[in-house]
C-alpha cells in the first residue's frame, strides 16, 4: 500500500530533483567524475566515481539487485535504513542498519561488487522516509546493474533461506 508523502519527502523530491528509480524509491545522479578507470574484470572503461541521492519512503524498498562495482551507502537523514547483502556463491546474508551514529547504527556501509543488496526504511519511524547518498567506484553504469528475477534461481534461494526478505524481490 503506497504511503502519503510527508511534507519533507515532497520537499526533498522537488529540491533535489529526484526521479523514480527502477529498483524502487527516488534518485538523482549528482556526480560523475571525468576521470576514467579500466575495471580489471574486462568491462569497458568507467568513470572513476559516481554519486547519487537515493530516497525511500516508508512504504518503499530497494528491490534485490546487484552492481558490478563497489558501492558505499551513506545515511543523510530520516528513518534508519535496513540494508541487506547476500552472496549467492555461499548464501551468506549480512544485515546493517544505517543511521546516525549510535550503539545500533552507523552512517555508512560498503556493499562489495557483485553482492545482491536490498534495503528499506525501518518500519514504525515517524520520519516517513530515508535519504541516503550512494557512491559507486568504478562509476555506475546501468549495464553493470541487474535486478533479481522473480522466479529465478536466486529468488527461489532467498525465498527458501530467508522468507522474511522475499517481499524485497
């Protein structure tokens, strides 16, 4: 069920000029370095670094996806964010909570290249949204991005091993 955007959410979407993202939520690229690097895995040259704003409203989530470059998530404001990574090779699941520095949260987390990842704002928080920055190096290119296919082998494994996270597919 979609939520009603909060006044702050509407302000951020307008002020930061955010657009809908294919994995869910809202985003805008804010930096793409002019410098190029050649990834050692055979991909063509990429910008050395890219950076986006990424906003999730409380009822939204970032669907299971992977990027072929390292990605740094940094919490900027709003509700703490639950972030999961999953290594399909060994079925290892890791979770992190991004938010202001506390005993339970840290403001940044690195997702290694090629790991499946999904995120959602923690339920029940009054803010109604989470705003993060995501930096990717070598820089993001949509050809390096894939969504988990519903009904695919990875989706079946997530559903079997971690049924509480299947709704993020």
